């Protein structure tokens, strides 16, 4: 039995035309709430699921060498905001926070230049809940290399230098990424077995099922925040994953089905392939029109 984030608490940032864009906002400008971390009643559920990942697939979730000064800074920031004191060690932070996190080090660029003398590279990852990506593939990479596999990444790559400076050297920032997924699981490592699109199609078309693919899907959001630590020449990237049934999210406010329809209709073929949705888009578009 899955425990979901309440649909009304899920950020809704679906917009069209759909573009892979930075979408950064200053954290202090976020209306509700201006928080680096989100802690809610599901914290024990997140801790149990993270403990399961660490016990069975630790090598897929925890990579690199932790930086003691950064871990102390994260623990202090968490205590200051939430009132929850966590030990400054990787396991205590992983289990105590609902966020996953990635530590980046400011290092000499390759090749170094006056315009880009340093670059931020990932040197430690604690990611129990990846959204169908492999944390091991991101260790040691800079922003451009991390986002190289992303479809239609021109806007992201063009703004790479500014994004890195702003979010990891200057001020805490906020970004949301939304996904449709057949699986309600928080951990979605690409190498683990879970519900996939073919499974969702089969379930929708099974005898006595509703016949609607939408009924088999979840709305998944990554709430991404950053903590610059310029005195340490470090930055921290936090990823808070939230999941709820898609139908519940669509029912929160009038017009959401139309907004999702427009966003899906505007997705490029490259984005559809990247998200594994090439074979299901047309069916989803029809269902969004006919059922909402």
C-alpha cells in the first residue's frame, strides 16, 4: 500500500509549450513556503523506504567521498529550518531528511580560462529516489555533462554557466520538474524492476479494468533546491520527490486536464522518447479530452 503526498500539496508547474528549461526561481520568492527543505507527516515513510534502499542497493545510492564540513553545514541548515537535529554523517542525513542530496565541489576548469576559471563537479551523491536515472553515472561530472543525455537540452546547456553561478555560488534557488510515471514507487532506479509503461497499458486493458490509462498513472514531482557554500567552495543540490495518483492531481483545480493536454501535445518526439512516452501520448491526449 503506497502512501502518497496529498494531491493538494503537490506543486503543479505544468505549462505549454513544454520545454526543457532551467526554470529557476529565488527560494525566498517562493510563496508557500520559502523553504530549502520540506518535512511533512510522511517523513517516517520516506525514512523506511530510504533504509530499504541503503540495506539492499547502497552502492547504487551512495557514491563518492563525503565532505565533513559540508555535512555539518547541511545538518545545521536542516536543524535551523525544521527544528530536527540530525548527526552530520551520510546515513543520518539520508534517513532523517526526505530530500536526497548531491554535493558539488568548485574546482579548476578544464581547460581553465579567465571566463570560466572553475567548474562545479559532483563529488558525493546520496540519492535513494532517482527518477529513472543512475546516480553512478553522474559522479565527477559538471553541469553540462550531467545534462548531456537530456532531450532538447539546448536551453539548459546555453544557460549552464549562469545557472551554476546563481544557484551554487550566490543564492539558494528552487526548481520543479514534473513527470508522469506508471510506478508509485519513490525509488525508481533504471536497473530495478517496477511498473513500466507496458505494464500500465496491460493493466488498463485488463478485464474489469476501467480501460483508462490515466487511472494507472502517477504524477511525480522533483522539488529541487540549492544551498551555496562559497566559503567552502562547495554547493549542495537537494531533490525532494513527491508522488500522487494522476487523477487526484488533475481533480485539485479546474483546467488541469487541459493544461496537461497542451503540455503533452507540445512535447517533441525527442522528449517523448527520453521519457518513454512515445507509444502512449496519443492515448493520453484522447483520454484527457474525453474524461475531464
